[in-house]
């Protein structure tokens, strides 16, 4: 068994982390900070392009579940 996770497993872990953040009994500024860090981690792991354009469009088409999750995190922030 490999100690390295594939991207599907990492996405599951990131979604679990999102749920933990949402359920945490902390103030909104702490949640927003934790969500921002989570967004950065998603960007790094899945190499989400920074700027709109063809690369981002191609990413959305190839990885719709990742991009929808990323947007969901963003919309959850205050």
C-alpha cells in the first residue's frame, strides 16, 4: 500500500477539512482565515490557474468537481 495519496483521496481529505471548519465553534474571522488557507491548499494541490482565460476554462472542463468545491469554499467565506 502506497503512503502517497492520489488526488481523489486528497480531495476527500480536503472536503472533510472543509466540513470540520464549517462545524467548528469559532468566530467567523477564524473560519474565514481557515477557509482561505483551505482554498490556497486546493489551488496548490490541483494547480488551479490564477487568472481567467483558456487555462482556467480547460481546468474547469477537466476537473469540474474540484472547481465546484473551490467555488463552494469561496462562497462560504463571509
